[in-house]
C-alpha cells in the first residue's frame, strides 16, 4: 500500500486523479493493518511531510500521520520513539529544519501518554536547547517557539531553562530578514514576535530569568567587535515589565565594568529600534536609559549619541506605524540638548519637507505630530535665538500652526535639561572647527558677554575706525586702544574660527556691571567710547608736556588740541536754541555728541489731542540742559556729551529727574539704561490724566489773556521761519526724489528722505527710524514747572526749545530707547514696536542742509528685558562708497555683503533679513544702529575710504604674535585630528570619556534665551529598518 501511494504522489497524473487515489488509500489505512504495513505508511508519511517538494506530498504526509495516529495508536507509539525523533532532528548538518520540527510538533499531538512519550519529551528538552545554541535562522527559531508554546513539557527545565532563554536572545540578535518586499518583511516580523512571545511566556513562569536575560541583551547590543545585531531584539523590550525599568537603568548606568564605548554602542543601537514597527514601550526604555546616563553625568555619551542619531529618529516621523515612539524620543533628545544649538540645527534642513509631508498626509496621526513638532520648534527657537537666516524657512513652514505660550515653552524647556556645564562641555568635547565660509571670525562668549561681542563686531566692521585703530603706533600711551588694536588685528588675520575677547573685556570692563550677567550693549558702547576718548586726550597731553620739558626754548603758545579718534569717527555737534515766548530772546548752545538716543513718539492720535502735554513730558530730564542749568552737569566731565531723552508717560505728573544721579559718566538712570517711566493700568492713567487736565484748566483760565498775544507773535515768527526752511528742503528733495524714484523706496524702507516724508509713515501704526529722528528734532514747549528762566526777563517764562544738528559725524550711532521702567511693576520692560530701518538715511542738519548716511551695522536684542536675552549683530563693511557722479541719483548702497555675527558663528546674510527679523521674531528688535556718512560730491577721499581699502600694515610685534598663534592653532588642529582618529580605532579602551563631568557646577546657567556656543552641520535621512 505504501508503494502504491508513493507512486501515485510522484506520478504525473493530474492533481484531481492523484487526490482520488490518495483518498482511497487513506480509507484503506483506517482499516486494521498489519504492523509492518502500518510502520511503512508512517515512514512514508514522515518522509513526504519533511521532504515533500510541494504542497501535495506534504499534505498527503500529514494526512497519513493523522490516520495512523488515530486508528493505530500502539504502532504509532512504537514508531515515534525517542530514537526516531533524534534521527529526525539530526538528519543533516547544523540545526534541524523547520519542517522537521513541524513534523515533531504534529506527532506530539498524536502521541499517546506513556513511558515512550516521557522519553520523547526528555529528549526534546535537550534537543531544543542544542538547536538554539547553534543559532538557527528566524524560521527554525519561530518553529521552536511554536513547538514549545504548544507543548510546554518540551521546555528545558532547571538551570537549562535560563540558558535556553539567554540563547533565544542571542538568536534574535542574529535574525536577518530573508526576503525582499512587504510579504517577506511581514513574515519576518511574525517570526520575531513568536520568539519574543515565547520569552515572555517563560519569564512569566520564572521571573528570576528576566534580569539575566537583560544582561545578555545588553552584552549583545554593546559588543563592538561583531556585526550590528538585528533590530528584532526590539521585540523583546515590549515584554519587559516597566516596574523593573528604574532599577535596571540605575544598575546599568552605575556599573563600572561597562565602558563608555560599550554604553555608547548600546544606546545607539537601542535608538535604532525606533524603526521596529510592533515595538511597545521602546521609547520609554530609551528615554529611561538616557535619563540614567544624565544622572551619572555621562554627558559625552549623550552628546555623541544625540548628534549621531537625532536625524534618523526625526526621519521616522514619516511612518505612521513608528511615529509615536519616534516623536517621544525626538522630543526628549531635543529638550535635553540645551547646552548647544548643534542638535537642533542638524534638523533645520529636514523640518520644512517633513511638515509638507505631514500636511499632505492629512491624517489624525499626522495632524497630532505636526502640532507637537511645531511646539518643539518654537521651544528650540526660543532657547537658541539669534539665527534668523536659518530659522526663517522653518518659521514659514509652521506659520499656520498653533504657537505655544511663553509659559508653556519655559515649562517644556525646564523639564529635562541634563546639562548646565557649558564651559566644561566646550573644553571637554572639542570638535574640529573650520573658519567660517564668510572669512570673518567670531568672538567666544565668556558667559553672557554677547552684548560686548556684538558691539565689538559692529565697531570692527566700521572700516574707517578699524583702519584708524590698526594704524596705531607701538608707543602710544593708550593701553586700552592698544588692546583694541590687538583684538581687531586678530579678527582680521587669525586662522581661528573664533577668538576670545577676554583681555580686552577685562581692560574695558564697566565698573558697575556684574560679571556673568546680561548687560545693556548701548551702555557698554557709550562707556567704551568715553574711555577711548579720555585715554587719547590724556596721552596726547602727557606727550605734549614731555616735549615741552625736553625742549630748550619755551613754546610760543600752547598748541591747539587735535581731535581724538573717537571724535573724528563718531563725533558730531548739536545746537540747542531756547526762545522766550515773552520777549522773544533766543539763547543757544552747541555741544558735542557721539550717539543719539531716540525715544519712541506717542501714538499719532495722542499727539493730536494732547500735543502740549506730550511735548512737555517728552523732554524732561534731557541730558542737554538749558544754558543756565549747565552747572548741574558733573564738573570735569570732559569729552563728547551723550544726548539722551527720558520720557514720562502714562499720565504720571511730571517730575524733574535728578541729573546728579545719572552716574559718573552722565549715562542716564541707575544702570545707564535708556529709560522711560511708565504706569501700566488704564485706570491709573485716567485718574492721573484727569488731575492733570484739572490743573491745566485752572492755569489756562488765569493765563489765557497773557498768552494769547504772546503766542500770536511767536507763532507768526516761527511759522515764517519754518515755511522758508520747508520750501528749501522740499525743492532740494523733489529734485533728488525725481531722479531716484525707480527703486529707492523699496531698498531704503519707508520714507528714505527728509522730515516731511517720514511723517506719513506713522499713520498706519508702523514706525521708522525717521519718525524717531523727527520726534527727536521736533520743537518742545517749556511750560508749567518746566518753564525757562529768561535772563532778559529775569524770571521764569514759557519758552520753545529747538534742537538742531549742526555737524553730522562720520559714523552716526543711533540708539532706540527700547528699555523702559514700569512704575506699576517696578521692573524694566522692553518696547517691542517694530521700527523699519532704512538702508539710506538723510539726516536733516541746521540751515536746511541734509547729509546722506548708509546703514552699515544693526545690533539686535532678542528678549523681553535688558537683564536677559541675547544680542547679535548684522553688519557690512562700513567704508565710504565712491563719490557719486554729478547728477547721479542717491541710492542705497547694495554693493557690500551683509554678515550675521552671533558670538562664535558668522554667516552670510542680507538686508532683507535685517528688515524682516522682527516680523519673524517679535522679540528680536533693532537696538543700536551704525550709519556711515556719504562723502559730498567733489570731496577728497579720506584715509581709509574706498580708495584705500587695503588693511593697514601692522607693527612687527603684532604680526609676530598673530603668526605664532596661527601656527599654534594648526598644531592644535592636527593634534585634535590625531587624537580623534586614535579614539575611533580603539573604542573599547576609552575609560576617559566622563573625565571632567564629575563635578556638578551650575554657576554658568545664564538667563532664559541666553547666549550659547555655535556649531552644527547637516546630514542624511535614513530609511525604515526594512
């Protein structure tokens, strides 16, 4: 019968004929058979089931075994002995085949209980252990798992069970997806799930085996000598009890036998498991391990793994099946990597296409991911401000998504940060840096010193001033200017990507500043220019005295003191005229200035309704005092005077500010900030305004008759003068605007002309620099308690005060008074109004003249307070452009490239970025502006102008110092490259990873949104594991 059946199965008959013949043979086999005939049928069935070439012989073999097992149990028990099972499993080289194991599983279902069955189970307990120790493939391991799940008596017992579990983990690490395409991947996933399910079943039966299996798992993923293990190990993690997580991570992170290279390899491979589609709790274990490493301050591992894997994790957001785990890990990695923007900047090129893909997907999962991603981006932009050129594309991509509140952002940033050791990180983990593609050099942030770095870069980019400093001779009696010369020389000629301004900072330190805290860059600039001016005057005076003492004959007359470098570059003159409204006597005074501090005008409607009150309040406390009050200035305050406005708004009764309380340099306020005193609540404003109006009414009734006649006379005289000046200016401006009509407005911003053109821009609520200049130069009425003491009248009289610029400086510095003091909260606040900055500014001078200025630097403050935030600087070469040809139109100068200086990072930028920075980032506002004067037609080129743009020759000592430092830098780079190569080639023997991170220091925390070092580069996306 067995011969007939085998011949039928192997014949070439049609399948229907074969099936009919097989059915007849199987019916005959159900009848009583001789022992030899039955054994022959069982042997044939086993052979067909295990070795059948296609589905039909396997099915026939399975049916034969079923028939024999049910109808001839005694013969079946005799046939399926331990010896037969052993021969079946060890029939070939290596581990048994999956079909052989499946045959054993089928026969075990039919095997009757008895001594023979016990012997078979005992044999299988040994054989399955031997099988997994031989590292079979996914199909065999999955069949073993099915066999043991169906027949638990085959599971190794005693000490062999733990060994069996550990070997299963090893087998999972060797899994490789055998087939391409979706079907092969799905089959591979199912096989891995079956093996991990068996492990979970064994762990439930014997919980003590979990920890040894975890050790084995860690040994597999931390091994650096073998090929990377399979991601199928991720299927094990879902079965680990979460209550073991804390203890496991704590023991692992504190285990001295685990080297840092092993830990780095292990955590890197675990992060790759985010690609495993059916993994549950993988993200929780990854985050727990990262937290454990942070707890023991193994920051180097965290930095390395974050920078190496964050792009791959980000790329998994494309796949809905792994999106949840990938997003959790990404959020943790970004929100903890707060010592540097490097990790976040790696993702910048990938964020816009990712957002576009998620929007196109239009699913609930994609929408939720978009919202969380946008929140994450806003957090990172808040944490690392000052990169508008990099952030504009991503802010554009997420502009339609929800913007989290600042409290929410601070909450997220404060949850998980794992390092506050900025300086230790920078010194411990040096990266090979190259000089910026711009050719410019950055300045290292020494702990909230971005305000110094921004000012120094702006001064450096003022080419005429830089050349003046670099031309300084060796023996000059100007120590601070000499240190500035060295700093500028290194910024010009060093090969380093960034240099430290430590020496110059310590020499120019403002005495009332607190080290390590954010300060006002404008205040530092004023102090620095004062110091340089006074130092040069003193040095010149000393040199003159030395010459006089060494001269045999006395000089005929003392020489006229020459202007200092600060006066030549930044010095201008301002004339203040006060006209008594009773006798029309005019007193005038001319003063020097090096910068103009521009207050913000009140809203247009307020100016119309309360013109008189605002003029009076606006000018209170001005450093430019009336002539008779000049004695209130501090005696001996030599040098150019700083002109500053202090405004009292919000309905507070005006009070005279004590000018002696402005500090030793007359720089305004207790801390030198440009301040306006305000109250915040509307109810207080209304009450105060009501009182003020009542007082004004009473005074107005008493003085109405006196003032009518006086004001009529003055108005006629003032109006006549204004009309004449206005006509002159309009005629000159109309000629120039007609020639420059095609494009100047677009390039120069709103109102790039005279006083009249700027007034039109304030109607829609926007402001320009010209609006602030007009407000600065507008006439002011001195009435009530601000009345002027007229010498002719010998009494206090109402007067009109007019300020005019009599001489414009070569470099015009404008400070926008953004920091005010709120009396209600007793805190400084920031005016966040967007002010358009024109590329070309025409500054009105006395006598109806005008002077054109080109924008060359903009210092931007990012933040909400002068005591916090961040400064960075946009700048271009501020040298005089060639003199325009006669009759040529005045146009903004587009020639010079714009740069963005942000501490150590220098990048290319554009005037468009300067103009749009506040619209993209409302907390980033222009604060200090540098304009370069255009030379008049026919004037000779000044030293350092466009004819002589080559950098001056440095003196010998300075050249030698720069050369030595450049050689030292090259040696450092070579040494760093060699040490990195040696480290990579000997990863296992690197116990020095955590050196320098054991001391918990947090004295360098800095304010929110503070300064941070630069770096970062792009990378490639990675695909799903399949």
